[in-house]
C-alpha cells in the first residue's frame, strides 16, 4: 500500500495534525516501516471494517500506518490508499477488551477515504465516520455489559392448594392478574388472593393448564404447592406417665 518513492514521514505528520483537529482529546502514534519487523499485523487485525478499508488490507501489505487514540480508548487506523492514489484510508478499530459475542448483530462502522488535507479530513471523520463508530461502540459496550451481568431470577407464579381450591397471591404485574381472571380465578378482596374453585376438577385442571401456557408466553413460570400442614389448635401434648416409686421396706 505504501509508495516507497514518497516521504514516509508525511503520513505521520498528517496524523499528528489530524489528531489536533478532531473533537475531543486525541494522541497520534506513527508506525514506520522497519523492513518487515513491525507490529502492523497486530494493528490491522483490529480494523473494524467490512468495506473499502478491509478490501485494501486484504489485497495489499501495510508498510507503515498511524493510530489515533482518543482519551476514552477509541482508536482510528490510518493507512495509504491503494496504489499511488492521493489521500488516506481512515478506519475504526474494534475495542480489544470486549468479548467476540458482544459484536454479534452490530454493524461495522466502515471506514472512509479522505484527502491528504488533515483539516478537511477532520470534518469528514467528524460528520461521517465518528457517528457510526460511536454508535457501534455503544452497542458493543451494552452487549458486553449484558453478557457479564448475572442471569436474572426467573419470575414465577405460585399456586397453592388449600383443600380442593387453588390460591394465588395478588401479583404485582396487572397482566398476570388478567391471565388469572381470564382462566377462572376469582379475586377475594378480603384475603387479597385469587381463588380457583375445585367444584369441577376437569374445568379446574383445564384452567390451570391454560393459565400456565399464557403465563409462559409472558416469560413467567408456574409452581404448584401444597399448603403446609399445621398442628391442630387447642390441643395439648399428653405427658408420659410418671414412673411408679416403691417405698423402701423398713425392718422392725
């Protein structure tokens, strides 16, 4: 990609001036050609592009390049254009601290070709590349945070047997209450529970099954529980009989 007849230091100068023209605080680092002993491959591996820049990197070897880094870690990659063209190729660089899964479904912020004028290039990057780049970065960061978060406890509705009826405590979500009412549960205002009568066990079973299927569509599971047995009221445990005590025999 690099024309050896050009001044290899010009790309570095262009990048340094460009860093001062972009919004925010940027630093520039020039990576010169060292006769094959360089870190260019490690840099190009992180170029976040599936368009013009990716095509150029696939067909040409990078002899020298520059990287601009914003104070928040955002990086831009700068390289020569294909052949002997004027200007430079500018591309976003993917964050290295995000897992691969965080990039799933995120569109690459494809790079752009800019003129060799750093002032005009800064305008093109600011209004064209950076908005796409910042949007993609935000999506990746959000995905990474979601992947790192512990899984939420699944929501469940507990149906408790009380004799031949089922009781459900008043749910916080109104849509859950609507599902219960739609399937035969009646709200008892005194106890603030939904009650499903057991007058017809076949109807009761069908209601439970239908309510469970509809709650599952809301991402809510159903648990059936037996009411814990309670000791009978007003009963006193019988004390074991006292041992018989025999009086000692007294001799005369």
